[in-house]
C-alpha cells in the first residue's frame, strides 16, 4: 500500500469517528448537556426565592403546618395518656367518656348511660351493662364509642378515668 492511501484511510476513519460522536443523543433538546455554572445558578435561585422557590416554599409551609398539628395531637394524647385521672362527679351530673375511655368507680353510686348501640362494657365481669343499671364499684368499664355513653352520679362519684371524658 502506498503512503497516500494509508493517510487517506486514517483521515476517513478519524472523520467517521468524529461524525459518529457528534451525532450521539447526548446534548440534544431531549437530553441537554449543562454546565456547572448553570446548575449552580439553579440551586442559588431555589435558595434565594427565585424560580420554582414558590412551590418549594409552599410545600415547606404545608409540611410545617402538618408537623405542628401532629405535635399538638401527640401532646393532647400525652395529657390523656396512659395514666388514670381521679375525677369527682357531683350528684346529678354525668361523666361522658370518649371512644376507648376506661372508668373505674372508686366511691359513690352511678347509673349507666347507654346509647342505642349498647351500654358500657364491664371488663371485670365480662358483661354489657344496660342503661339505668347501677355500675359496680372497682370494675373496669370501657366506653366503646363516643356516642354519649357514661355514668350519671346518683351520689357523688369518685371515678378513675383514662382517656377522654367530659363532666356535664
């Protein structure tokens, strides 16, 4: 082979390789190449309230509101928590439990206030106590739903309560 042919072949191979590399999909409008300065500019814009920061700021605000709500709910649960509160219910008043509340009568007399869905669950005796029945002392009574169930004080009641309740 003569020298001119070899040089022409090398030039043809280099040209074909260069054209092939230039024609690849990187750097197209579908897959653009970006510079470090472009990326730095976009990051700075997000941090200083520039382009797209409104969406990010709104998301952060919504997340913070959700966090605040959850913190207040957790604090409320801690207050009700796993401890029993001793509550005195004057004669003629009612103590109405929230869903899942537990009550134990320590002193006095109380009549059961039930709902159409049922009465209070006496976990000690394993029975459902109907409306108007006298609630037994020292028995664990559970309020299954928040539908007005509780105790009416026939005589001043001292009740240990765990969970939500209101005295009416």
